[in-house]
């Protein structure tokens, strides 16, 4: 008899989601789906708002990466105003953005992903968590907290709050960066860079000890999308879109972000509130591609800073300068980026002009459309607004980073489920592997937080007639 396994909620991710796994009458996986179970509605309820309100409104989409929406929205507002930012404003926005990437990547690695790397997939759930990591590796855990704190404090210094700052507006920034802040953070940045190198060494050590897991866990061919600069390096704030196919060949290059709809379209399914973007030329669902750290590292030629550039070259050499397909390599790529962004922060803080006061450009123009695109921690983020002559929003299209990875996350779930669930046999470790496959992408499903111990994970196995066969809890 066929069976259905439900994992709800998926843990150690931002927001709420669940997984359903359908077994055939032999107890093997027939199908599996990753469902995003909350509807947000920002695209509709923002209609009628004034476009210059959007950087504060849309950052409420998320409590983990609000700066990403804050900046993408501001960039869309810049386009509506038809302004070119001052160099100071651009540097300040980049500093804010780099701080966001550093703190978000540190949060995911040290708090959410590291338990499996430290204890293994099948470890006792009582220790396979951030508390267990702190007990097992207190010095490393403290360094992780310091990295995240560094990024958050920069955000707070620039926008009053660590979460949902008031730093950026269409046309520039709301204030100058003080010399005292510049000197203070500059005195700390070398230690942060060293701690980023330590974190990266942990992942590299794991990869060396577990090459089969790294290469084969949730591995499948896909395309890859990200922004690159004029030299082909990873670019987080500006840049052009580049898309590679599953063979590592560039199929779209130097695509202006204003033309994103020429290569990307979206599909909806009735079993998830998260949309499914895809590459137009390959159609749905064959046009699956991945974004985020692995997407960016795969599409780019290098990094803009010296230490990270050495690391990305070493990474690419492992794949003969092709593409990495195993989903566990997201962790490796994420920490290369964390190092890259920490180095970028040092460059920006070392620039005496970062404290200049020409941080805003006004305008009386109201264009009817504006598009803002950046690389958020989890991947390429699109904010696309249309407005009337008074500047009121008439249409909003948001393609969030996690949305780009929706097809890939579902593919990861089914690949792992098929590999490990055989003859109806399910263990907590197998259940955890399915969640690990999702966590590789560091999905941001909604703006929410959970208290430790308040979100038990439960898997219920039912017979075809609906009777409960077995319940597993952690």
C-alpha cells in the first residue's frame, strides 16, 4: 500500500515549510515536494503606497536579510527618480551590503549548518544543534558570534538598528558615516578576516575528510545565475547577469538587470506559496537554475579581493574550472564569500572618502518604472516597481533569492529521499538528511523566529487507509 510521510516543520531554516514524501507500495519514494506554507502578499498590499516608502516596507519581508530588500528597493527608487548616486552614497550602500552578507553567512554557518559538519547526520538531536556546537567547540563558536556581531554593528551604526535599519532611501543614504565609526570598525576588521579564514578552513577540512558526501549529496545538474562585474568577478551590488548551463558553459552574459524578464519567467504550483522562476529558453521545469553562494561562485571567474580570490581559484580547480553540482558545496562557497565580503569591508573602511557628506541626490523626476537588483546572501534579488505620475505604486514584482532556488530545493529533496528511503525504512537520521538538503540553500521562507525547544520535529507515517503506522519525533 502507498504511504505518505510528512516532515513539518522543516527546522533550522528561516520561516515555515514542510516536506511530503510519497512512497509506492514497495516503500520506495515515488515523489517528494518541499512546500512553503505561508503567503506573504507584499506584491499586492504595496500597491497604492508611495515608492519612497518601499525601502522601509519591503525590508519587513525578512528579519534575517532585511538590508537586501532595503537596498534593492532603494535601487528601484533611484531608477524611478532617474538619479545617479554620488560616489559616497554608493560606497556607503556597499558597506551596508557587505556587512549584511557577512552577518547572514556567519549566522547560517555557525548557527544552522555547522551541527551536521561537527557531529554528523545521524548524531543524537539533543547535541546536533547550536548548543551542542558551543559545547564541543567553544572557541570557534565565540569567533562565529564575533563575525556576526561585527556585521550587525556596522548595520546599526549606519541605520540605527541591527534589523530593519533606516539607512538607505531612493537617491542615496540618510546620513554620513562618522570618522569614529570608521576608525573603530577598521581596528577590528583584520581579526574578522582571520576568523573568516578559520571558518573556511573548517569546511575545507570537512570536505577533505568526506569527499563522497561533498561530491554526491543532493547532486544533480542545473544552471547557475549571478551578477558579475566587468572583470567577471562576483559582484554583489551592481553588475550584469550571467547564466551558465549544467555543463558550465555561459549561455547568457552581460545581461542588463533591467532586461531580466528577457531570460527569466515564473510559474506557480497549487502546492506551494513560493513561485518557481525558470530560464525562459529552456522552459518550465527544464529551465531550473541555482543562485546564491554556489551559483555566484560557479558563474564568476574570480573574486575582487586577494585572499578570497586565492580560495575561489582553489575551489574551481577541484572541478577543472567547471561547475560544482553537489549541494553541500554551498557551505564551502558561502564561506569564500564571507571572506570576500570581510575583505571588501576593509577596503571600504580604508577609504577616507567613506565619511564624506555628499550622500544624497534629489530629483523632481518620476519615471513610470524602476528595477533594483542586488545579490542578497541567498542569491539574486529583484525588485520591480511601476508607479503613476504621483509616484504611487501600481504594480510590484518581487523575485526573492529563495524563489530562484525553489525548483532546485525540490529536486534536492527528492534526490536525497530516493537515495536513503528504501522499503519503507525511515530513521531520524534519514529525516535529517532531507532537511540538510534544504538547509544547504539557507532558504528564507518568511520573516519569523523560533524559540529553542518550541518547534519539535515530527514525522508521521500513515497507511493508505489513513491509520497511523509510526510517529517519529526529535
